[in-house]
C-alpha cells in the first residue's frame, strides 16, 4: 500500500507536528486493513494464475465476491 513520508518534507515546524497524529492514524488503518483475513485471502487468490483459479472453480472476476461471501461494504 501507499505510505505517506513526512520525514522528507523540508518544513519541520508546527505544521509537521500537527500532521503526526493524522499520519499515525493513517498508518494504523493501513495495518488493520492489510491484516484483515479477507484482504489476505484476496491477495493469495489474486496471486494464482487463471489456470489455478479455474482448477478450484473460480474466475478472476468472482474473487472479491467469493472472499466477501456476498457481503457488500459501503
């Protein structure tokens, strides 16, 4: 996932200090999302070839629905 690098920003004054809680929150949300079992399963399935997916009865366009078991997130 993308990451925000505030250390390379030339202005390290009050603006930098005010950004730190938001950067920490963003990084925590990314870690939570990346450690979600559904995300890990989707990543594993996406790494398979089309032939491997076909062998387990899935098509690439079905992966998200398969992992989410028909649930929709808004």
